[in-house]
């Protein structure tokens, strides 16, 4: 329940997200382990993912582990360049991962990100 993102002047935490209303089709958190969740009693998932969906985000791109700065920057550039052209979130992320995998075969560099939620076109 104490998941949060450090911003310039403080933190944005799960409780803050529960109070927000986002009209975003896609929220991308490219920092370290932003997709990690805690399984609470009743198999309920708690974390930034749940908070962002509660706030109204339709789709999320999150990382499952600590990420490599350079490869993440390259992946995000490729992802958004393709997304702007195709409007297809899933295909754009897959394409960016495939390109990065060709350059860096180890999954640490290209595989930390997942797309969850309503993954239709934007």
C-alpha cells in the first residue's frame, strides 16, 4: 500500500492515485520495478498498477525488474516512434523489444516491460 513514484517535489503514492481521475489511454512507467505488486489477503493485487487503473488509466506499460538505463531509453524511443505511426500499443512494444533483442540478446536489456489493461489501438 506504500507503493509510490518519487517526483521532483515529493512522492505520488497509491493513496494519491485512488483520489485522481486520469483520462489517459496509456501510462508508461519506465523506472525500476514499477509493475511489481503485493498479493494481499483474498488474492488481491496491490501496487501502482491497481492505483493507476483505479484512477482511470486504460493501459499501462510497466517494468517487472530493475531496468538498464541506456537500453530502456532506446526501447522507449523505438516504442513511441512506432506507436505514433501505427497506433498499436502491443505491436509497437513487441517491435521495440525485438529490435533491442537483436542488439542485446540478454533478456535483462529488452524484456522487463509488460503492457497490461486495454491493449487496443490508441
